[in-house]
C-alpha cells in the first residue's frame, strides 16, 4: 500500500481548480502537483545556477510563526519570501501574548487582522498547520514548516529537488536509503511519501527496530526495511542520513550515541558499498560522529549545503504557488501565472 493511502488525503490543500492553496503535507498530492513545485523551484535558478529575485509576492505579507526552534527552515523561508519581494514578519512567539495566556486562535486572528497573506507555521504538535488552515484562518495560505513528528513537506520537496538536480536520474531508476531515527522524524515520513509519489521503486529504510514507526510494514512493497546498514546501502544512488530526535523520545531507544555510530554511522567504509556516484544528504542539524562522520559530511559526495540553497528555491515555489492558489480560490485572479 502507498504511504499516501494510509492517511486521509488532505484535500484542504487544493483549491476548486485543483491547484495548491495551502501546503500541509505530501500525502494526497499528485505526482503532477509535486512536479509542478519542482519545476517552479528550478525556474528560480538562472543559467549561472544562481537564485533569482522577482516580484511575484510584491505587496504581500508573509508571517513566520515558529513555535519550535529552527535555523535553516526559518531563515530560508525568510530569504525565499524576500526574493519574491514580499514583506516578511518574523513573529517572536516566546515574547508574544501566547506566553500571557492568549489562545493560539486569538493570536492568529490578531495577526490575520494585520493583513497577513501567508502564515509559515512550525509547531511541536502534529496537526497544528492543518488545524490553522481548516479551523482558524482558511483564507490565508498556510505553509507547514514542520509539525511534530507528522510532516515537513518543504524539506521533502527540497530533498527531491536536490536528488533531481544532483543525480540527473529518474526517480523510478534509483535506489534511495534513509538511515536512522525514522520513528520520530517528520522528514522521513514526508520523504518516503514524496519518493513514492514521484515513482521511486526502491526505498530502503535502515534503522534498528526501536527507531521504526508502528505499522511500518504497511508502507508498501517499494519500501524495504534493513536492520543492517551494510546490507541497506549496497548499490544505492542516494543516502539520506537523519538526526536522532532526542526531543521527541521519552524512553531510551538506544544505549548511547557511540553505539548508534558503531551500528549506523555513515563512514568511508560503509559509503564505499554504495554506487561510486552516490550522493549523501542530511536535513540538518547534523550530529557529527553520531549519524555521520565529518569526512563524509564535508566530503566530495556530500550535497548537504546544496540542500540548503535548494531549500530557498523550493520555498519560493511553494509560497508563490500557494498564494496564487489562494487568490484563485477567492476569485481574485483567473488563472495561475507561475
Ligand atoms: N530540521 C529537520 C526538522 O525540523 C530535521 C531535524 O530537526 O533533525 O525536522
């Protein structure tokens, strides 16, 4: 069974013409929609492979609402919105009135009254972005920047863009390994869903059983589990390493970081088992010497910093498409221009 079929497809993301108006989760979106995001992101690079700027969001206001810590995601959303000529407000949640007892609903309604067009939301509760889009601010484009262990759709799309740009291969022809804390990782969940939707037939999940989610066997025939790292990464085209999500683990799932490194750390010997042109990815933040050795993180096969740049292009694409989808839904524009 396809991972997308395990969840109720979130049609709330699409407007009546089938275009994106919120971006909450990969599940329920078609290959065509994901490809449109990737193609739009790619169009924001010029011939010299540099990111461009344009005025697609001129006069629009993007509010970054990060209820949970972030470095890359928050900053690249800000960079993306500014490249589209939007006004950007970073709301300091720790200093906001939510800390004085105001409900999330009231905070958001107040921000909405300040003429926000897009909310970029990160929250530690799974489902937060969906709740805001459905029950609180349906007329504002909501972009999920990571909700609990549920989803991180823009990370998945920047991962897909990086794979497409760096390997130049078709998703159907690649073997892709995801290693580490699958159970608590919203990145793993969104990556698997995106890979399945884009047609990858050989997704390998490498982890100890303690770091696998419940019901994992039902993800589908295109997703295989490997407990032994050496078996899983053999002949892979892409390796995605993940951080152990200590903030989401209540009881010890591992004896120690050193033990994890011994069993699942990506080092030179293990990488040599993959294809010679295999690329290495990591969503960050990296724990060097736990899930990845520094010689690999900084080595020639690493595309970890390219992921960050691609993240700006993908976030530009998602902001522009969702804004246009939202305006189309409200009858303010006829067709999608991007
Ligand atoms: N930055 C990613 C996330 O927000 C991955 C991580 O934190 O390990 O989920």
